[in-house]
């Protein structure tokens, strides 16, 4: 695939996930991404888990593929001088450092952009660039809890729980990429860069928006459903004879098709079930009849019949089941890493019919120091 961002230079002073994920997206799209790391051990993600390859944990490989590594001591005059040289040649700078660190180093957004007006400066914090908590650090589960996101997960009797994926970290990385590309477009017309700020909390609040806006405007919070939806019935996972199955009847036409598959056409004429609003009011009565019917046959039996009738449904897969499915296989989203013996999940999009793939492996700490006239770290 053409490297759509070929010629773009990105400096990433990222730790663990949010900043590195933004850098990984840009690297996969063809940008030159120079990862700046501490000389004493580098990105903490290198050690977050057992050794996968070359002494580094798999999380580091996932979020740092295709980058260069420069180990640099920003607390030294020589390190800051080297940083300024790199910043002068960069198009985008990304960091998710602890609040206050860039100010202490003299590389905060306004300062750095004043010295390098074309630079697009991207910062990711935990709680945001303003407000009484702007200086506090934070992590994914903490932000999910603080934002109310955890309170929406699980069923009515479950405790609040975090999402399995790091939706706030990775979402913040995505917003940074979107903001950076927007400012690149503006820079073509104005010649100047700018500052993009986002945070895990803002990302969580956006993911929460459907529920939060309903509360703010209508004074209501949705009932909690492990897999369901507060506005549709039936629209959730059900046990079959052998494995769970998700069924989504998003309108009355689909419900009628479900009733036909289950040989319960009488439901369509029952005033308790004839419309979605009626089903919402009489959900317990419908479930008392629907649940035992679905348990009478295995999941494959129902999938075949529901799909043939046009009723949206899906097996509730485990990760291995999902990866083995022909549809997932057809997408070829797991791609080999050049020079390595393993695959990683590539970007979830295609450009001109071709999916961007990892351009190379994650770098060793300080692997590219000499390329930028810097001494290698003592650990390499």
C-alpha cells in the first residue's frame, strides 16, 4: 500500500498505551515515528508482562511496531538540545506524560510551538487540560470509574465493572490522530501548527454521551443490561442448549420474523408484545416465554434459522472462536510483522482496498540513537 503519510515525521514521547497507540496509527499509515524513551529502561510498557520477544512484553510490541527508538535524557542539557533539534524537523509531537512534566522541562505546548511554529503539538492527559484535577495522573480503570462508564457495564445486580478493552486510552490516541490530521490540513493554508489536547476523561465522557445526554435532558438513566439495550426488546444475549446467542430485534418487523421462526406468531397479535414500546412494558412476560424456547436447541440450530429469516443475531464468541471464524479470517486483519515470527492486529480500515500493515517491528531501546547523533544508552 502507498504510504499515505510518507514524509511526515512524528516525535512520540509516549508511555504505555494512549500516546504510543497514536504513534502506532501514524506509523502504520507511513509516517516516520521516532519514539523518545528514558535511557534507564525506556517505556514502562517494555516490562508490563513477561518477556515476549527481545526482552519486551507483547503490549510493547503491539503499540510500538514500525517505530524508531531514541533513548534520551531530557533532564540533561545535552538531551534537551537534542530534543530541540528533533522538534525542529518534526511535523507532529505526541506525549502523554504526567501533568507538569513538560512545563518543568520547558517543552509545554505554547513554549515549544513558539520556538517551532509549524509543529503540531498533541498532548494526552488523564483528566483534561483545565479544571481542578488537571494536574492529577490517572489510568484506564480509574477513569472508567470516575467518568461513570463503569456504572453502565454489567447487569442490574452486578457491581460496576470496567470494559475489557482499554477504550479510554486507545480512544484518546485516536482523537489525537484526528486532531493532528485536522491541523495538518490547516497548516497547508496558514503555515502554522497548533496544540491538540485530549484526555482519557473526555474520551470516556464521549463514549458515555448517549446515556449522559439522556440524563441531562430527560432526567433518566437506563436500566443496566449485561448485553441488552434499554430501548429495544428483545435485544440481548440468550442461553441456547449449548452456548449463548445474541438476538437484536431493532423494530417490530424483525420481532415478527423472530416470532415466526419460533412458531409463536400469536405474539404479533398480543397487545403486550405487538409493538416495541409494549414489549418494553411487558418484558418479563415475554422473556418468560422466549427464554425456554431458545434453550430447546443448540446455538447453531438457531443461527441457521434466524439468519435465513433475516433476524440479526450473533454467537457470543470467545476470542479464539472469533479469530477462527471465516469472516474474521477473510478480513486478514492480523498481519505478519516484518522481520519477526509473529502477527499483530493491523488498523481497522482499508485505503484503496488495501489494509495498512505494520511496517516493521517494535524497536530495541535506543536502537536508532546513532542515526540522530546521540550516544547509545548504556543498556544497549
